[in-house]
């Protein structure tokens, strides 16, 4: 690990000023991802700005019936918050499906959004990686790519986004609130993360001098017909090979609103509103869910070791939508798929 300067921000404006003065500096809160990257020398910041004491730890209802989540709320606090458990159980379930209890106690909500994408070659500084060293090549494309992406890939990168929480936030149509020298602004969650394209080193659309202050959820939380299913190599403390967040609103036996997002398959949580539109107005059925899965995966491309993900994703989508329609969500404390 390299030597670095350490400073602590006293408030949001102070944090913004510090970052604007040194765009290469890194914010640190829980540090569950950044410290690992520094140990591997993937990240070598010369300065860390500690934001852990900023007043961003509240979970509050908004005037329109939604909820605003401070960027420093620990993942564990958020998962077990009564408002989230009652009104947004999909989010609670996704958080509890991720990492370990110890990491969830430390990890912050805003930091979860900023996790670097997952790939063996990204973490190994002895190998080529366009995310870590732009222009060096992608070792995963012709290498060991079992865990890598099948959607939204480019010739420059096939890494996947590691977050479980973000898959649920994508399905729930969240908004990200940020602050910077130019003031505050909001980013629709579906637009926050980026596909790799020719610039895989840029994970998201947060500017270098901005800080996440909150995540806002709309009033509709799909508290009855939802499910989060995570398929992984180990029963706990493992990243998803494929994960699915499904949320439905049913009316008179038909789907009035549908939300569907995938994790473990792309450089960002994967959501396609055109596929969701195919479900609206229809009666839930295995054939309908299979057609939605086929539409969502029509452009999927496997590589030497991860082609199995396409079939796995199809089955997981059908299973998760069925769980949501039947109001029998996957229980994260029970690892067997229902």
C-alpha cells in the first residue's frame, strides 16, 4: 500500500472544496472496497478525504411518500430499517444477499454505488486491464472469464458490477442526489452507472469533484409482489453469477406495473424498460416470463467460460418473476431456491 495524506471533512461543503482542490483524492467512509483496492495497489491515491462524520445517516420519508436515504447509512442499518423492511422489502432483501454481516455493518449506501466493477484481471496488477490501465488491453476476453459479463460488453472490457443493492435500486427506479462546486443535482439511477464502451475506466457519471449525498426512492415500493434471487458459487459471502430483482403490481389478475433488473451480467445493473412493457397488461404465466427473459437476453454474448450464464439467467428470471407474482419472495436466510 502506498503512502497517503489523510484529512477529514467537517461538512458537505468542506468535502466538496477538498475534492475540487485535489480531484485525484479519494473519499473514504466505510472503506470496504477502497482499502482492498489500495492493498492490491489497484488504487494508489495520494490523499484520502474522510467523510464518515458528515450528517448523512438519516432515513426519512419524503413529502410525496417516498424515502430519502443518506449516503452514509450503513448497509446493515438500511436493510433492517423499519421503513425499508415495510415499504421496500426488495431493497432489504438484496442488501442481505450481499457480502457478509461484518462488511454490511461497515459499508455505506453511497459507497455501495461506487464499488469498482469485478474482474480477476482488474485486481491483478501484473495483467493487462483497460479499467486499471487504459490502453493496456483486456486480459479477460481471451482469459479466465467465467465470472464476466454477457450483456453490454465491449472490445475494451467485459467486467461486471458487483453490487446486490444496486440491482434492487435499479428496479425501484431510484434517484441519486449529488453535490459539487456547481451545486446539487440529481441523476436517475439507471443513468448513474456506465457501460464500458471505449472508456471502461469510467464506472459512472459522477463528476470527479462531486459527492453522493443521498438516494431517493419513489413512493411505489412493491411491498407484496417482489423477489430478489441471487445465484452464486457459495451460499454466502460470494458475488453473484446472476442475480434478479423483480417487482410487480397486480390488478384483477393482470400485471399493471413490472420492474426487472439483473446483476452479475453487465458493467452496470441491467434493466430494459421495453421488456417490462411486454409484461404489462398480461396475466402472469411461465410462458410470459420466458418470453420476457428471452427478450431481455436477446443480445447476450458469452465467452469461452461464461456461456452458461445465458441459460442460468433465463431460468433465474423466470423463477424470480414467478416468486414475485405468487408473493413468495426468496428469503435470504434460506439459501435454497424456492
